[in-house]
C-alpha cells in the first residue's frame, strides 16, 4: 500500500515537470575546420572544451592574438598542450583564421 | 556600403583619427577582406531556431536580429543563451536537486525547488539580462576588434523573473558576523578537472539587497533548460555574468576568493573611464564588470531597410540602465547634428526595457542614419560612437546605436 502511494507520488511529480522529465537532446553542430597544416592537432585539443564555432566567430586575427589565445587556454584553462603543439596550433590558426603582423590584433 | 555610411556620418575628422589609431594595426602583407562566417540557424531544446554561434558550450542568439527589441518582454524561446563550460547536465531531477546555502551561516540549508516555492515568500521582478560582451562587435568602430564572442545586440533580453529573495535565504540560514562575500556556483562544469569552475562572487552587502532573487520562473514558465533550469540568480541592473544558471551553491565567505571568472574574465580597466588606448592588450589593472551602462537599441527599422519616400516610419526600440530609470531617448536622423525626443512608453519597473517610439515622416530620398541615444535620471548618457572608451575584452559597449536606411 505504502509502495503504491509512493509510486503515485512519483508519477504525479513526473507529470508536473513533464518539460524536463527526460534528458534534453542537444543538437550537434558540425562547424567546418580548414584542412591541412595539422588541423588534427587543433581538433585534438581545442575541441576538448569548446566547439569550433568559438574560432569561426572571432574573424581573422593576428599571430599575436592567436598566440595569446592559445596561451590563455593553457595558462588559465589548463589545456594540456605541449609547447610544440601550441606552436602547431598557433601556426594553423594564423594560416587559416588570421594574418601575420607584429601588432597585438 | 555600411562602411561608406558610417564614414558619411562620422565625418572626415574622425576618419583621420581612426586611420591614425588603426595605423599600427595594418598587416605587413596585404590580406583579402575576410569573409564573415555565418553560423547555422538551429532549433535547440525549448527554443525556436536560433543562430548557433556555438553548440558546446551553447551560445545562441535570436535569428530575428533587432526585431526582437520591438517588444517589452523577450519570449523564452527566443531568449539568448550563453554558457561558459562544456559539461552541462542534460537532465535535472527535481526530486534530488538541491540548492545549498552554506559557509559562514548558523544553519546551512539544503532546499528543493519545491521548498523554495512553498516555504518562502514569492517575489517578481521584470529585469534586463545582458551579457557583459553584448554589442562588442561595434568596438571595431573605434579600434581593433576586441577579444571575445563578436556579439551584435543579440546577447540581451528582458523577462519577468519570479522566485525567492536571496536575502530571505541568507537570513533564514543566519549570516554570521564574519560574512563578507557570497560565492555562487551552478551545475555547469569544465571538461577537465583543472579548468577553473564558473564561480562568481558578490559582496555580502549587495547580496542582502531586496531586488536580488533566486528565480524558478521566467515569463510565467519554468526557466528554459538553456537559460538555467531549475534556478538562476537574478541581479537586476547588473550584467549577466553573475546571474549563475542551474544554481546549486550559495556559499557565504569570510574573505574574497580569487578566481578566473571574477579576476581575469569579465573585467575592465580599473580606472575612471574603464578604458585604455585602443589596441593595448590586457596589460592593465582590472576590475570585474558589475552595473550596466545606460543604453538604447533600435528595434525597427534594421540596417539596410529600404523605405518608400512619403511613408511614415515608426522607429521603435528599447532603453535601459542600471536601475536609475530612463529619463529620455533622443533620436537623430541627420548623423547626430540635431536630436529630438522619442515618445517613452510607461515604465515597467526600473530594471526593465523601456519601450520608445519616434514617428518619422520620410520627406526626401537618400541614405539616412537613424541614431538613438538614451539618458537616465542621474544624467548618465550614452557616448557617441567615436567617443566610447575601448577595452580589450570588449565589455559594456553602450555607444549611441545607429542603423542606416535608404529612402527611395
């Protein structure tokens, strides 16, 4: 009897919160990544924490900008990227999503 | 085309200034004009199809653009979305979900959503939620494009929030003498343990202010999942960064805890203008952003609208500030030479969008810049486009809003 009552309660609760009674399904977006220049390294590390949408949204950026951004991922967000791979990712970003310059932007 | 219009109204003087500022930015090699990436429009749970800047973490803005700001309340299914960390639970079980109030309190609390609804006095407030980086793409009018998601005006909305006063929760738990700060944390988690959590803090005096609520309802419904179901903090008049979503922990602290999301992200230069010479990177002493700045946004028409000569245009938009109240919204149709007052709709509480309209009889053909400029009751006024102080993070953009239209 007690068990039945409990079941009814739970069912009641489920109806009340029907909106979230089951997990939501998050769509996956296949943001395009430029091929070549070791895109697999960028894929391996950058996509651990965020979609490629973050990169596409920035527009073209300078080498110092991308270098600083990769460093921020390592220093602040603790991305486990070796020095060599940081360089590879920076080069890839500059080549496909940036430009060479000496200024910060 | 937009460039030409902008130059047209800013005038030659600024152009000179701008080229000096931008001089050091010129790349050493000529580059092709970068094509802006256009993100896809996708329906996320409980949302209409929205522009998906990112899916992980989710960053969404309405596909309607400015049109969203022709109404006083932003619908839940079009409300912008911005998370910081990739691991967000896709299911919250209200039977086990608890909000903890702990730390420097006499009686720690562990409350279900039902407890909040049944044991505390409900309160309601209409308030603007605006990302600190909203509109930051327009900083490139005065300097280099800043760091961060290049939002247009899409990272804001206004909703009716219902919930429990944070003050009531803190008083129920009994704040100890030693309390100085209140730490806030929710269910979004990083992919790696070492990554800093999305942890936010506010001074105890502020946390005890009447208008701050732990909301369980948005526009009369449960909060949409992507806007922080089941609970989110609401800090009227403040930028969105401390409106923690899926709020689970309120920790009263005896001292400030340094953290990435308080001390590094969401910061502006710690000086009077909260700005630096454009182009300088983050090499400055910083402070967290907090109160919003007075702002107006044109909802209609949008840029590049073509209007037939002789038609009456009802220029419409919203204005808001940190909660002092909007005093006036001024409209210019001649590039800022002359201004006339827009008609303000009734105030919907001091933290909400204030709607305004301006009837424009289009008498001559040509290109026109419509500008909107708000002033609040304590005399804060939006800076002109070329006057706004730049910061590397691109936060708190609030310059005069501009749309360019063509009368034919």
